[in-house]
């Protein structure tokens, strides 16, 4: 979700606390492990899959849509579930073991498994791989709309309505009272007015999954 959500956080921090730098790291097979080991400062992830061992805060509600090339004739009319399942899919899978993304889990909960023809390590890599093909992808609606501003994509409703879910930010419990972490969390959730930077905030290097 770095492209959709965190880019605005990075832009604001760049204006108000220019000494801060960021490192965005790939999602681990077990996202809670880097938090437990203190290797990352924040995890942005669907709340339903977060550990209860660390504090967290809601960011926004997310929905899923079907995306394809604007020339994909299969998407020119209402997409039937049977056609959706029979088409080739481009999907994101994470970590060395290829852990499925949220839409795969939601589909599996309904007993459905797509025919994945292209697997990629990031959602942001999906849209370019749809252009000029008959393949489709299931993506966050915000990310799909962002890419549709620069690429000729077609966005349609899913034939099987998948539930909305909450994207949240989580941080290591051992840093719960850290003032720099608190400030960054408030920036992320909109709790800090623009221009307000704590005097104790020293240049640091937040790692974000």
C-alpha cells in the first residue's frame, strides 16, 4: 500500500521533518516476525491478519475490484463468475514461499482458487503486466484507480462480492511509548496538525513493511 497511502505520509514528513528518511522493505512470509525482532518500525497490512501481540491502529477501509487491459473484451460486459474463474490471473504473492495476498485468502474462504498465470512480489507490479493481454487481476480499488490515471486499464466489479477489509498500521510493542513512533503514527492516522513536529524528534530511519 506504499503507493496509495504511505506516499502522502512520506511527502508530508519530507516537508515538516526533512531529516527523516524511510526504507520500505518487502513483505515477509511471517509479517509479525520482523516486528517481534524489532527489525521494522511499522507494518501496513490487513488488520484481520495482524498479530494481537503488538499494538495497531486503523488506517482506512479497502475494497477489491477486477482490473484488466482496456482492450480486454471479456471485461466489456458484465463479468460472470464462471468467466472470472476461467480467465488467466495476475496475482501478488509474498516472501520466499509465495504467501498469497488477501484476495486469494478471501476467495479460498469461499472455496475458490483462481488460475494464476503470472505471480509477482508486489501489487504495484501487476497493472503493467495486464496491458495487451486477456489476463485480469483482483486488486485494491484505490491502487487500481491510481494506475488507471496513467495506464489504459478497465476496472469492473467482481462477480463474487468480497467483503471490505481494514488496512491498519502496526508497530513493535516495545516502541509503544517512543515519542518518535507516536508522532509518526499520528501522522499516519491524521492525528497531528500540519506543521507540528515534536522538539525531541531526531533524524531517524523508519523501516516500513
